């Protein structure tokens, strides 16, 4: 029975539960045990989780998600459950309230299974910036799972959770999904409430699903979207998220931007990407060259804007109301500076410094002001491209999963992981990563991006491609 | 590009203590990132409006209706230091 | 109308903070309160808990617009909130949500005094020094009460059109009456629902050029405002008469001693 349960996608499991062939309690217990074993495994595990439910599920009302348990990235506030955003400064912090996205999924029938490890405050592309230790890639334990939603991606890939909730600021859902061989969707900015998500860069952060297949992603997203009175930037999604069913791409115009699919892309990734394009053509899609002339500058703009927002968002961690406080402070200033010194890890400090510098008087226009203008140009590039094509296709990440420790000494090399995903984040448009093949035995991700609120069409196209690509690799560590 | 003094100045603005060993690598790493980012200085952005938010949010306001506040016990539960009335901090006047 | 004491005239502008008489706070649904036990009117939003987000109070915006209409201001077709960053225990998010380059109202006048702008922001929490009784690790402690934190404020900034302490006091009373009639605030200085800062400089009478100004902070009664402004004008006159120059700084008037002292201002990190 066990291996049988592991084979089920979330949608299939929900179907079995609805048909009375499987009990929600049994499914929860099955995954709870697997997750708890990983958590107890220490060095031998993947270190996917920062918290795992004890005992049976906290009651989830029967809903369309049918009792399929959910792993949730640590940065979502969950009432009475540690929510630390991968940071020492929030060690042991249990919020008094639950994030809207998590609450909606619970009400739809997805009980909280576990909280997943992540890069501290979602800053990172390898999950090595967690205060709670790195996560390992289930395809090769000596490699990173990507980040910042690395725990969520690795947990789904390794069958430790049927599906997981993550967040994406510059690629934090898509890139780990690619490196772990699963599906990850970043929805249109504003389509999912950010209330209760511990903020990194507010104008970019967006919650989304990490799942085994495209259908599961649609199923989860359908329950997440919608306006929330607690988030003034959340928008009413036009229509409902349906179940993707397309099998062909006839008449679909796919744009391939040279700027994001040539230089800097590793050979093995490029080969898998090119094979995907052939598959798309075979399904009837029309392939066109498009240009995103400002996309090569997206990373630069992002590494001004995101740190600037983070330096302001992280000002609240001052040791006054929650989290840790440095012992024995001489005075108030000493309490602030030492609490923040002790509580934040190296990458978070780097970004706070970078953001504070970019916002400081004298540099504001040169950095922050210009980066905001680059952002405008990038959004205009996409708008122009979507006049010609329905979707844009790129590799999700320039490389496959790299070795733990390989890039920790070089922040710039690490930042390049987000080269293909950041432009879509700056433009606020939806993008999905699906596994499209292997390179050297490691998964490669294919990214499809569409215009704002085109999620239904995007999921349909991804579904057709997913079927045709028939990715059937399975990680060593399951 | 960024020297020790500037690192210390920015750290002070950010209320971040840096140990002696953290200062030099921070200066080097910030300089490297800023050098990279400087490429956007070459773009012609003369008549381009800045984008701070991709979503135009128009007038999403909240009705002025009170809802119950949280109990003091709830909000003080996570405080690093508190008495029965509220959060304690080293006095700014000290 | 010029101050006595030679050819110098005083140039005074006021910055007035008015707590709006809404039922709830600026960005959350906590009820406003005065005199209630500390920390009994708070929630994740006004405590700045991780993950919480502000949603602006419709009535506060409405009151702000009413003030603008009453003062003959130009109402902004589009107005934006900004973050004013600084670290202080009375500011739970590490920034105050205020307005910067796109305020709710611009221009206008009340009587002969022109209005520069009117914008909305949130009030800070209250910090009370406990003295030796509340020592933490050998140093004195303060207690933070977030009841007041997040109360909606309208900040009204005048042009530097006032020329004497008496005129400033009179005009402020006119403003208070106007606000009271509008019903947008209790405008009670003793309870802190009307607070006033004054920007004060001297210049040669008849000159168009402005001198270096000082900012006199948070005077909490009409009597003290007039006395404070008078004392600061006298201080500047004496300074200039002695061949000195005025330096730009933030000052505090102590009504008990009549002394004016420089305030170590809250360091504003960056915007
Ligand atoms: Zn509140």
C-alpha cells in the first residue's frame, strides 16, 4: 500500500479520498511518518523540514482538496507553529495568526503537514543560507536543491510531501522546482494574498505551488487566488482556475528570447531546452524569435530593488516584540545592533547593507531610481513580446543542481542562478517551470511565461508540453 | 569602490553591528555587486517613468469599523522581555 | 507685524499633527483609545508582526480630504503612502507610514496664512521611562505601549507666513476651531490630539530671503506654544546681536524653566 500511495499525485489522492477508496487520515499518517523520518534523520536525511506535525491532522474541513496534506514554506505564518523564515532572529517564534494562503488551503481541505526549510528570509538560490542547515537535493545528496523554497521542492521531489507551498521573489519557486525535477508556478503578482507571508521584497513576493505535475499546480492555485481584505494589493482573479487538459499546442505561438536562452546557459541545459522546443513544434506550436532587450539588465535592477525593499522590511526585527534579543546590551542602540548582528546570517546582512546603501541619500537616484526605470523597460519588453506570441519559453535556470558549497564564496555567481527567472518577477507576470529532461542525470527545468492573469492558458500549455515531454526520471533518494 | 568607513557608516544606518572580521569581506562583496549593478548606469532611461509596483492599486480602503483587539497575553507571549503591562526595552534616555 | 527689537523680523511656520476622530486606527481595525490599560488595543498589523500588511482606513482618508476642502487645498487625484525609515522602540515596523511626494492635499490657506500641504500618517506608540524600578541588566528600562501606535494623524504644514508668537497662537486657535467644527478631531492639546511644532527664523525686516531656521518640537499647550516661540525668537535675536549665527537644529522648550535645549534627534536612517 505504501509505495502505491507514493505514486499518487495530489489530484489522484484527492480523487481516491472522495471515492471512499482512501482515508484522509491514512494519507496524512503516511506522509507524516515520512516527513518525521527525514526530520529525525539528521545528516542522513535531506533536512527538508523545520517542523513536522505530531499525530493526526489538525482537522481540515472536507473540501475539494480532499484532505491531501500540505507542506508549507517556513516563512508563512502559522498560528502556534514555528514560523522562522529560516532565520535565527525568529528562532522558536510562533505567530498568533495564520497566513491567508495557508488558511484558504486548509479550508479547502489541505491540512498542514510540515513547515519546510528555506534560505533565510527567502534570500538565496541554494538553500545554503538557512539558519537551520542546508537542504540536500534528493537526486544527488551532495548537491543543492535550489532556493529559496528548497525544502518545499526537495520534499515534493523525494515524496516526503504530496505537494508544497512556496514563495517566489526572483525565482524562488521556479528555480528549486527545476533543480529538483518538479513543477513550480509563480502566479501573477497580486493574484494571491501576501498576508502572513514574512516579507522579503514586497513588490515582488508571491506565493505559489510546488507540485509533482501541472494538474496539481492548477488544483492548488485554484484555492489560493482571490482578493483578501487584509492585503490591499491582492486582486480578484478574473474567472476561476480550471483543470488543465490540453494535449496539443496547435495555433499557440511560443516566443524564444535569445537574451535568456543562449549565452550563460550550460550545454546540457541548452540541449534539453532545444529538445523541448522540438516537442512543442511537434505538438503544433509555432516557434518565433522574440526580443527582450532589457532582460540582461534585470538581474542588476533586481539586486538593487530587492535588497532596498528588504532593508526596510527587515527593520522590524529589533528584538523588542518577538524573536531573539542579544543578552547584556549596554543600551538601546547596543541592543539593536547586536540583536541584528547575532540574528541575521551573512547573506541577509549583505542584502540589508546593499539595500541601505542603495537607498541612502546621495545614491538613491543612481541606484534605486534607475533600477525602478529599468523595471519599467522590462515590463514594456514583455508587453511588446506578448503582442507577437502567447508565451515565452526559456530554460528555468542556467545550470542543473550544483554542489553544496560550490558558490557560497561568490555572491555574484550565486545571483546568476536567477538570470532567467528575475525578468518575469520584475514584470509581475505568471511563469511556470516544468521538468523537461535530464543532463548528467540531473533534472532540467523549462520555463513558460505568459501575460498577467493568463494562468489558465499557461497551465494548459504546460500540461500539453508535460505530456509530450513525458519526464519520468525519479530521484535516487525517495 | 566601497571602503571600510562607508561599510561602517551603512552598518550604523542599518543598526547592524559588524565584527572586525566581517568588515573587509563586506566591503569587497558589496563593491563586487555594485560594480555589476553599475551596468544600468549606461542605459538611456531619460524619459522612463519608475515602476515601484506592477499592480496599480486604486483606492482599496478599509471601512472604519472596529474589530476586537488581541489580548495582552497573546501579544506579549513572544516578547523577549516584558512585564504585565507591556514590552520592556533599555531606556533610550539611559 | 514685526517683533520688537530692531530691524529683524521673525518668520514662523507651523507643523500641526491632528489625531483624527475615527473609530479605528489608520491601517488596522483596532479601536482608538485614550487612557486604557497599556497594550490592550493592538493586533498583528499595529504591532508590526512579521507578515502583517496595512490597509488604509477609508474614514481617515475622508477626513483628510475634508480638511483639505476646508483649507481650500488642491486635492490630489492620486496619493501615495511612503515609508519613513528610522529605528526607535515606539515605531514597530522600523518605519512610519507617511506621505512624501504625493500628499493628499496641497496648497490652500486659513485666514492670511497659506497652507503648504496636508498629509496622512500613523502615530507612534508611547514609550514610558520606568526609572530604576524597571532595570534591565543594570540599565534603566522603558515600557512600550502600542495603544496609540497607528492612530491616524493629519499633518498640516503652513507656509512661513506667521510673524510673531501671538499671531501663531491666535492662528492655531482658529485652526483648532475649524477642525472642531469639521468634526474630524477632538483637537485637545492636553490629550495630545493636537500637537504643534514651529519652524522659526529671523531675517532683516522686509527681506524676501529666509534665515536659518530651528525647529521647536512638540509643545503641548497654547500657552507654552506662545512662550516657547517667544523664547526662541529672543534666543536667536541675542545670538545674532552678539555676532553669532543660528544653526539648524531641533529644540525643546521646557515650560518649567523657560529654557530651550537642543534635542538629540532620532536619527533618521534613510528614506
Ligand atoms: Zn491594530
